[in-house]
């Protein structure tokens, strides 16, 4: 396959910006930005250490979000002692912009974070990985302020050039220029986009970033953690920075106002070959935003169909993701020939690589391919998977396929994984797929009702349950009086059917209809 035709589709939905990346007219990446998110990647916070775990060699930091951030010792950075000395001076009110603090020796390469951080310490941290449903954001104490052409590294003596600038001569020229600009303690790294700027523009931006950083530090004199020091960018510019490296050949923008913003951004951030920006979806495979959104939802569901009738099942457990390759409608033809299994697995390998990018799945992924008897088939499927994964910019490793058709993948995730639920979670089993035996809710409610009966001995009570459960209970006792008496002896209890109540639950109400408790 030749050079990849890369396209970007942007659309605005209220305050949320949605971006779809297409390669050869196939959706391969999906992003969302904006909305009510309390932070974004690259934001810098003044946090407070809440816990130091020597066994993990890590600390947990309160930065004002729903979950505490995670800071590993390896993310303290060589300039951490200098940062801590600066914060001590700041807390004493003895720092002014331009003051020099340090130098200090860097942290030891092999040491424990407990030797450098303690509960209650203040620390400047940057969000380098978004939080998930179960984990807080990943943090780094090596903070950096991103500009159009540069990244400013406070408390650092680093001078560098983006590894994506591969021309040795160009790299050396820029390094020499940056060394002339550098002034302690502000390290400087040229971004990939910066190679298209002039040395004068880079020098001016370096000074602007320093002034902005020092003004933000000055504002910290009146603050205490947790608080946000800097926002990396607006959600719009942060997303475009991510998606325009490398720049796509075409950008399709659905809304007129968003189209104007994209054109303005590209004019302010020149590329050697600027992407073509088009209003609308005329030259895309999608007729409307509705069709585009529907396609995205289909691809992000639990099952993903392959072109030949096979399908993938993508499951997320506590420890890892599991992707199971199934023959699907092909199995109806009887025993599958080896060649059919081989071709299905080849299609699955391509789709697995696409799904990892599309959902930004991280951690450990296990792919269970359909069993193949021929070793050369297993090797070819493995090679197809590795080749397809080369387009993935996230750090990853693909281990060889086992004899049983299992492939293990590790992949680094940065943003929250994308997933669309095809169904609502069952309110009765809470998504477990298992129900208790019907007598158990009766036993549980009997205990709970006696507690409430003792608490309100003279209060008439009403119990609402699902009609199905009510019918089952009535079948257990010869008379209505018998099973009500069994539930709550010596108390007046009224039973009402209600289809809105989950099947194995009950709602206990007082005489005025006020909810006392949810039972079961």
C-alpha cells in the first residue's frame, strides 16, 4: 500500500469538539475535547502530597480533581531538587522573578521517592496521562510550557531538538542556535513545528514563554495547593496540535464558525505544505454528521464485524483487555478450511491494530486468534499485526504468537479510552449477568423490614416491589395474610406492585409516601 492518505474531520457539538482521523477513507482515530472536563493534558498544577508509598516508589498528589494523581519516582526528573528549593523560597515569600535558586545535585538514579517527598509537601506537577474510570491522572514533576515552536523547561538546563526532526544538519544548526538563547534555569526544546520558524521568531517566543511563566509563578504567592498554575492550551488548540503532527492532506470542517477558527490557526502556524481545508463532508465517505457519528458508535461497540462475516469481541477486565476473534457467520458453513481461518485472522490482525488506535486502549492486551494448525500461518498473521501497528504513534510492543493463537500486546495510553455502550446496564444484575435465587430477596427484606418496624413501631409502612417478584412470593404462601405476616409480624404492612422497581429490590415508604429505604 502506498503513502497513507490522511484526512481529518472536525465537528462541534455544543461545547464539545469532535475529531475523526481517516486513513484511506477508514476511521482510525477518534478524539473529543472541551465540554465540562476540569483539566487537559499538559496542564500544570501546584499540588500537595497526600501519600508516599515506598513499595510502589511513588506518591499520590492532590491537584483538586476527583482522584489524586499518581507520581512515580522516575518522573521526578533531574531538576526536582531545584524545583523544591524554589517552592520553599516561594512559601517564605523570598522569591522574585529572575531570582536564581540552586544549583542542586539531581536525584540519585536508584533511590526511593520517600527520600525526597513527604506527606504535606508542595509540588509542581504536569498531567501527562489522563485519568480513567479506576485511576487518577499520571503526573510528572518535569514540567514544561508548550508554545508554538518551543517547549520551555523551567528548572532545567536541557537544550534539545524534537526527535521527529531527522535531518542531522538541521538538528545541529538548531542546537547551536538554542544554546546561544539558553539562560538558566530555563531549558528549551524545539518542537517539530518549530523547524519552520525563523531564529528570530524562536528567540522572541522563548522570551514570551519565560515572561508568562514568571508571571504565573508570581501569582502563586497568594495561593495554596491544590490549584492550577497553567492551562496547556484551549481544548481547540491542544487538539489541533496533537492532530497536525504530522499534518493531514485534507481537513474537512462541518460548521462555518469552526472552519474559520481552523483557517486562522493554520495561518498562525505555517506548515511547509499546508493541509487543504474544506467546509462540509462532500469529499468524504460520509453524507452527514449523523452517519459519521453512527459509524463511530458501531466501531466503538463491544463487537466489531469483519468484512468476511467474522467479528471481534472486545472485553475490558480489571487487569487487561481481551480481544477474541470469532468466525461468526462463516461457522454456519460447517467445518472451516485452514485457508478461511487464515484469511479471517489476517483481517482480524488489521482490525485489532485499528481498534487499539481508535479506542486508545492501553496496558496489557491479549488477542485470541482462531486456532491455526500451520506454523507459517501463525507467523504471517503475527507479521501482519506488527506491520499494521507501525502506524500507531503510541509506544507499544507486540510479543510473538503462542502455539494456541494468543498474542500479547503492551501499549501506552495517554487519553481516556473511547468506548460506546451498545446496551444499558441491567439494573437487576448490575451488569454481572447473574441473579440471586428469588427467596434471597425475601430473606433480606424480612431482616430489613423488622429493623424498620422496630424503629417505627406505630408507623404504617408500604413496600413496593416488582409485579414478578410479588407474584412469586404469593405462590409461596397459601394466603396473602400469611406471607405479609412472614415479612413483618405484628406490623401493618401494605404491599404494592410497581414495574418501575428493579425485579429483586423493594422500596419501603412511610404513610405519606416518603422513601425510607431501598431493600433487597
